[in-house]
């Protein structure tokens, strides 16, 4: 079930003991000579930092290799506006109850604010607030979309989300209000959340991640407060772009564009998109099941455009604004930071194919397009923004997208294939390996703890 739908209904979800998902040290990591065994962790995002910190606590000598000149990966708090730290990657702890990041945030002393999906203003294509009748029609169509998807999940053969919803789309002529409402649900409820286009998302598996209970919380200092906390005291080498991993011998050798590292174990946490681009050469080659998982899972896109204004001209008490745009997926979802932080800042999103497409546009064109939508909603007197910040996650060579999704032809078992260790020496973590929590920050974190535990307890050996 789509997370937002889930929250709207106030349903309950099960969370196993997430924070307890890793065990305590089985033994300290020392070699026969008594010196600490070495592990290299590739990537200093949440998964890599969680793995590195955990392994260091277990007695390993840990080196983290990070391609960028900064840590955090898809956790990236911009300090471009000194008075307003903005998250260009993840913003929220999704579902604060039972979420391991809540506990981590408490330990890090990170202050948070809650935003709520029910503090929303929804606007029709022409720019007026949806009338009661329009809202009722939209809700009815939303139920039809999710009803069709639920039925499709019981069918033997998988289809894409768009294929399943096609009869509903065809029942409404192009350009009609009904058609725009269905497209709005596909974009606002599904593509914005999962990052993949409805044409590629698997109807069977698109929503197979669990939804955690509780509100969504954002960090007043930015999400980077957590990655800074995890990184403290770790040996992290930034600017080390890993090109090759040689894992055939008794030691694993990791080659970067400027150095070479040897280790007893390696934990690979680079994003799925980086693996799909074959940016790291594994020798011996990766097993066929892992290659199939890499090829078939999808890497989605969610891009952000922050607009800073001199004054608040939108409803100050809402957290979300939605627009039933005439062009499917065009600036359908907005967040206002006014209530949570007091800042006169709006955040507009573009996801999936639309999110990919606008990466080729100039900043100026992106801002102009966003402003055209805001003027449709609030009139021509809307002032120009005083500044903006824009992301392009698909073009980022160290991300190649925002987060993974279940593409048609993939299955949850493939995430286990992606996570499977090689010869007890090479371990894999990262959000895409998190079967129950893919696409999320807590999934990345838990995957790092899982890989650390596996690296610590697994007997290494030759293939
Ligand atoms: C726009 C956006 C919004 C999001 N919103 C949310 C949200 O609100 N809540 C939520 O829970 N999740 C959200 N997510 C998802 C969340 O950010 C990710 O799931 C999580 O941060 C992934 O962590 P990771 O450690 O798996 O990967 P990453 O953070 O990507 O870490 C991988 C690291 O590997 C490094 N690397 C890549 N290639 C190489 C190489 N060749 N050599 C060395 N290092 C390399 C990268 O630079 C990176 O630092 C969002 C993501 C995006 C992009």
C-alpha cells in the first residue's frame, strides 16, 4: 500500500524489532597474530557509515573510501544558505515509531519537527482550491486506482502500474478532469514516492516495502546531523573513487583512481545506479544472480527545487500543497517549510521520467516552470524567489538516481541476491539491498548494520 495512502487511512503496520536487528559482538576481530583484521567500506552514505561504525565497535580496523569530497551520499544537507540548512537528499524520518533513526537521532541530540500529510491544500488545474465535489471525485478515483492495483497483486502475471490503470485512464477522455485526476494519483501518490515511472513500476511489488508507524519528522539542522554523528572518529578517505575490487585471492584488493587497499573483508555500499553503470569492475565477475538483480531492479528519480521567498504568500498553516496539473507529473507536489521551520521556503518536486527530463533544463528554465505553477495557484502578484537550490540526482555519477524501485520483471528476492556476500569476503549494503525498507534512509542504515554483522561473523574463504 502506498505510504501516503496508508497514513491517510491511519492503518497500523508491523515493525519487527528494527533497532534490535543486529546482534552484539560474537568475538573480537583479531587475526592469529593478535592484530585487528582490516575491513574496507566503500561509500560514506548512511549504509557505509553504519557498517563502518558497527565494525569498528566490533574491533575491526576500518577504512571508509568515499568518492566525493563530502560524506553522507544521498543524505546531503546544503549550507549554501547559512541560516537555512536544506536537505537536497533525504528529508524525513518516514514513520518515527520503531524507526531505528529515531533512536539514533535521540543519541545524536538532533532536534526534529513533524510534518503531516493531512495539513494539505489541494488545487485544481485552473488554480482554485478543490471544491468538496471535486475532492470527493478525486478520492473516488484514488480508490479505484488502488483497488485495481490490489486486484492486480492477486493476478499470476505481473504488469506495470500504468498497464493496470490503463482502463481507468481510457474511461476518461484526454484533457478531461477525470483523466487529470487519475494521472495526478499516479504521479502524486505513486511516482513521487517510489521514484519509478508508472510505466515501469511493477504492480506486484511497487509497494512491497513496509510502512512504519508514526509521523514523518524532519531535522531542524538537516539530516546531515545523523551522518556527522555516525562519522565521528572514523577513518574516512574522501576523494577516493573506487574503480575495481579484486576478490579472488585470500585478501580483497580495492583499487581507487589514486591508491590501492588490501583488506580481509570489503563492504560495498555504492548505489544501485552506480552498480548498473558498471562503474566498479569486480574480478572475478559478479555471479549471474547478482548481475540479474542489478539489471532488473529500477533506479528511480526524485528531484527537488527549493525556492526562497521574501515573504510567505501561500497558506501558512499547511505542510503540503498539491496541484492537479494539466501536464501529468508537472510540479504536482509541494512542501512548505513555513510551519515546521518558520522559513519562507517552498520545495517543489519532480519525479520519475519528468524528474529525469528536467535535469537537462537550465536552472533558469526550471525556476520559471515552477513559478508558472505557483502563479496559477496564487496569482500573478506572486514575487520572484530571492534564491533557489535545485538537485539533479540522475546526472550525479556517484548516485545515478535517487532511490531504487521495483521495476516490472524484478522481485523482492532480487534484493537478497543483491545483498548476498561473495566468498565470505565481499559484503553488500545500501538501500537497494533492504528488502523490507528499500528506498529509505532507515533501510540504508539497517542494511549497513546487517552487512557489518555478516562481515564480522562469516568465515572468509576461497570460492
Ligand atoms: C531527493 C531524495 C529524497 C529522499 N527522501 C527521503 C526521505 O525523506 N526519507 C527517507 O527515508 N529516504 C529518502 N531518500 C532515500 C535516502 O536518501 C537513501 O535511501 C539513503 O540515503 C541511501 O543511503 P545509502 O548509504 O544506501 O547510499 P548513499 O547515501 O548513496 O551512499 C553511497 C555512497 O557511495 C559513494 N560512492 C558511489 N560510487 C562510489 C565509488 N565508485 N567509489 C567510492 N564511493 C562511491 C557515494 O558518493 C555515496 O556517498 C531520498 C533520496 C533522495 C535522493
